[in-house]
């Protein structure tokens, strides 16, 4: 399960006391195209109506992309949010906001996979810079405008992701499942790991390193078995 917590202030200041909301993303169906049950609580609003994000490709994009689509299901009960529009001078605003993505499994709890800090630029209301970090895909920074009469920190995070990763205030196209080209050698379908794009390439390498059943690439001329990649997509 993934937990996305939103806080006021910077990352080094986050605590339960300044927590504004928590988004939970859990498997409803784990497969290459997974379904995710999403739930959220917001300070001042309590538990929001849960949602379901369906047929989302595993290991195909940024965890922030998954987060944005989960937020859209929770906040707008749809696969796309309406445009936020241009903020005016009277909009509510935040000076500093941060969020953290953590993973919890049977073997580990609270493993940090991604962070973001969102800061107001100067004294102009509604003008922000967002600095994202992520386990595999690294850093990304974006500037954007956002403002509503009432500030919703979850919607602010959603728009920060959209502007930084899609260059717009709404979601871009859903990522495609990453499927490498394969070749049949000695009756086995194989492929080269380098043909994978990230985050699938690093994720698959980690899966192979931890797997007892994966066939060593050295025995296949440096190639990996397609069936191992299918297992990775289904359960890795």
C-alpha cells in the first residue's frame, strides 16, 4: 500500500501536528493492469468518499502520476479534473506545503519513495514552484499558478503534479504498459533489459536480484526471460 501524506511547512518540519491530509492507495486487483482502491482524509473535512482507479499499468510511469490520478478519483469522482482556471488576487494561498509518498508492505513500513516541496514564489498569491524527488525517476521542478477561494491542499498537490509532469493544470494521457520486444532463443522468449524504459528497467532489475526463480541473464546470452518480466508486472 502507498500512503501520501500532505503537510504544511517544509519536509524537515513535517509531523502529525501539521498534517493536512492522507491519501491511501491500495490494490483492489494486482495485475499488469491493476485496480486501486483509494481513500482520503482531510483536516476539516474528515473521510472523503472512497474511489476506484481502474486498469492502471504497473511500473509504467512516475509514482506522482499514480498519485495524481488517485487524487482525481477522490476529489472529482472522474478520470479527469476540470481546469482550475486562472487565480485572482483574492484567492486563498499557501506559502509552504510538502508531501511524502511512503510504501508499506508485510516486510517494511514507511519506506520513503517520493517527496515534494511546494513554495509560494515571492509575495504574489497563487504563484508556486514545486520540487519533486522520486526513488527511480529522480528530480523534477515546475512553476505554476493556482488559486481558489478556499484552499484545498489535496487539489493544490494535484495541480502541482499536473503542471510539473504534463505542462497543464489537468492530467495528461494515461501511461502505456511497458512491453519490451522479445526474441525466441532455444524455445524461450527473451528480451534485453536495456530495451525497457524507466521505471520498469530499474524495477525489473531489483525484482531479479530478489527473486529465487528468475533465470540468470548470463545463461541466456545477457538476455532475460519474458516470463520473468510477466511475473514482475503481475507481482513485482
